[in-house]
């Protein structure tokens, strides 16, 4: 069945919560240790909590039939907050499809610059779409240090023309 990308609706929230939890907990220990993933995603969170997290953002979901296989969120001031793909569906192009949709939304809103805080797992995907690292940073979650990267991308830049997007 083809993957469909659409806006998140309330009934997606429990599946999104579970996907977030399972995806983080399944990240390779080569990138984040079990202590780090436990600090990042101590629990799935409630539907209400996720509705709050998406407030001020356009949240999009990837579905395969009835199943939620990924989600992301972007704000009108150009912040990409979330991008998660089901742990059993990695490297199938779902993350790229979600990011492409968020870039289309940003373009329609005439956002001039996008920014995000990418994990060690997501950095490669964002780079593929022209994001550049502004600075690496170590944040503390529940007493545990997590490495991530502040990244940005100027709108309208054309990677195919060799333009710099940072
Ligand atoms: C990051 C994430 C969303 C990518 O989703 P995905 O569906 O697996 O990515 P795609 O299949 O669309 O990848 C497209 C391209 O991005 C790049 N890419 C994706 N994952 C990568 C990785 N782990 N390392 C290096 N490059 C990667 C590759 O160029 C890839 O193309 P290829 O598979 O032909 O080589 C997914 O790995 C994920 O959910 N990670 C855990 C959560 C997370 O870290 N979220 C980001 C918080 S900012």
C-alpha cells in the first residue's frame, strides 16, 4: 500500500505517542546508549501531552493503510520540532517524504529559513535536504547528556545548482 502523508488528526495521537517511544528506544546503541534513549523517551506520553506539543505547529503523519509509520511537525516561523519514523520502517524513504512535505508547507508560508535540532540519527537526512550544521550541542535530559546539532536551511536554495543552503 502506498504511504500517504496527511495532517495529524486527534485519533492519530495514541499511535504517535507509541511510535515516538518505540522509535527512540530502538535507536542503535552505537549512536545513543540505553541510558540516553531512556532519558530521551522515558514514556510514550499521553494524547493530551502530544496535542500540547503540536500546538503552534503543523503536524503531519505518514500512514500505511491504517498504520501510523511516521510523523513530523513544523511551525510557521520555520522550526522543525519533530521527525520520527517507525523503528521497523527505517530507510524506506518515509522520513524523506515527511521532510519534503514540511519543506513544501514552509515554502507555501514563505518561510525564509528553516531550523531544527537534529539527533545523531537524523543529521544525515537533514543534510541530504540542504540543511547545514550551525553548531553541535550537548543537552541534558533527566541528568543524561545527549548530543544533537542545531541546523538550518535557507528557503528556495537549489542543491542541484550547487547553491549553499546554510
Ligand atoms: C531520522 C529518521 C526520521 C529518518 O527516517 P527514514 O525514513 O529512515 O529516512 P529515509 O529512509 O527517508 O532516508 C532518506 C535519506 O536520508 C539519509 N539518512 C537517513 N537516515 C540516515 C542515517 N541514520 N544516517 C545517515 N543518513 C541517513 C540517507 O541519505 C537516506 O537515503 P538512503 O537510505 O537512500 O541512503 C529516522 O531514522 C528516525 O526516526 N530516527 C529516530 C528519531 C530521530 O532521531 N528523529 C529526529 C529528531 S530531530
